[in-house]
C-alpha cells in the first residue's frame, strides 16, 4: 500500500472534539477514552466506541468524521498519512483498499487488542515517530514501511474464517488447507464442505475476495517453494508431493506464477547453501 507520513505523535490531553479527517489516521488507543463516534461526511453513523472497547488499533481513511471525548488518562498514538488506495466504504463500518489482486478489499476501522499487544504497538509508534523526525530519506522510508506494516496487521486481524463458527465456506478453506498433497479436486472438497462447487465459489469469493481455485493454487505454490527451500527432494519427487502429473506440469505452473523455472529456483537455493557452508 502506498503510504506517505505527514505527521505522527502522542495525544495525551483531555479533549472533546469533532474532527473531519483530511488524512488517513493509523492509531493505537490505550487509555482515557470516554466515547468515540465515527461517521461519514454526510453524517451517517458507522461505529460507536466506549471505554470498554480499549485498547484497540485504528485505521480511519480520509473523508470520515470523528467526534470523541478523552479524559486525563488519555494515551492516543496517531500517524497521519496519505494513502491514495484507501477510501471510506459507504454504509459499512470499514474502509476499502484498492488491490490489484482483488479489486477492493474491506479493511476494518478498528482492531481490538490485549493490553500486552497495545504496549508493544506503543513501542512501534514511538520508533516510527523517532525515525520520521530524523528527517533523512532513509529514516523516513523506514518509518513509512513500519507504518504500512501496522496497517497490514489491521487487515490481517480481520476475521479470516480460520476461527469462529463453522460454515460451508470456512469448512472449504480448512479442507483446502488440510489437503497438503492436493489429491482431491475442488468439487470433492466442496461436497465434503456441504455445498455445491458453484455455490461455494460465490460464497468464497464474497468472503475472501479470491476464488477457491486461485486460493488453492497459491497454497500449492507455497508448498512447492517450501519443498524447494528444504533442498531435500528432486523435481520429480516435488511434483508428486504436490499432486502434479509430472515435472512438465510443475515446470509450467511455477514458471507461470514466478517467471522462473523450479530448476532455476533450485540452483539459487544451491548457491545459498554453498555460501552458508563457507
């Protein structure tokens, strides 16, 4: 995600305020909140937070309006930044991140934290502020990469479907993950999950912004890279291990996905091993 920091710092004064966001706000709220209301510029309420929600991370895109009250125990770290790919989602308590992979991905406005997690984020926000104030290009770039990492954790903290209630679509994802040797077809896995392939494809795409076929292909590529990285098996054995008919199939799959052949990846790994042995 393209991100340019404008300002970052700690807010610790008691304050009651209504703020229209000019920039995206990435923040962590640790203490002192009485209330916070997030709504659109047209006045539509999206989310209401009370002290009981503390602590939490925030990712508020430009264009939202926030009214809040903090007391004397306020601890609110904020990074203000430009994020052209992020915009408010009308009528929903999340924002939308433009992605070349999936169009627009919903991103939650807040992510609940444990107090231990909040203290760890406090250190990260402190370090980002130090780097940004340093002013050198390398320090500013480091600060922006770290800030993007925090935004990424908010996205990663979205309910991914690995936990929580079991539904056909979450069962399908679990079944794809469990089929490490890719022996079953998506049709077989869909029926095990309890629905038809066509119906599950629509549900899967809606929930995860990716088709089950593409998700499975990425899991397969990850497994191939893992096996190449171990440097224990030949290409024929790797192909068999990931359910491919032959090395030619493996070669075409990896070249299409990575732009290089599995043999070239093995050679690269061999060079790395040689350096390590030295």
